[in-house]
């Protein structure tokens, strides 16, 4: 196993903001090593003269035309709300006193 593949799984889990059980750490340590080996393999690819792109194929005019449309009425907007009062959605109180 290379030095890079023995990376501290706790450090990577912290970066990802996830908690791992000891079994998961064991499992993912090996998988992380395989991913890092693959990145080492990608370093061998000759990309001289290749222009970096965000997509595999050129994309043009991907945005829809910005047109104003009629919005919902308050009755339409509130018809699926569990509770409403005075044209507003009623929700449970979430502030602790």
C-alpha cells in the first residue's frame, strides 16, 4: 500500500462531516486506498494541449427565455397547506422559551 493510500480515514471523515463506525472505517480505508491508486493512474495520462472543460461536449444556450408569468393566487398557494389563517401558512411554534 502506498503512503497516500494509508491516509488517515478519521481525517477524511472529518472533512466529509460524517461519523463512521469502526467497521465502516475498516471498509472505507481500503476503498479510499483504491480510489487514490486510480488517481495515481490518471496522473499518467498525457493531457498536453487539452483544453480544460466543464462538460464533455460544448453546451450553448442552455437557459430558457426569461419571461414573466402569472403567479398563484393566495387561495391556490395555500390549498395544500395543512393549516392557513389570514392568507398565511400556520406552522407549529419552534422557538423554545
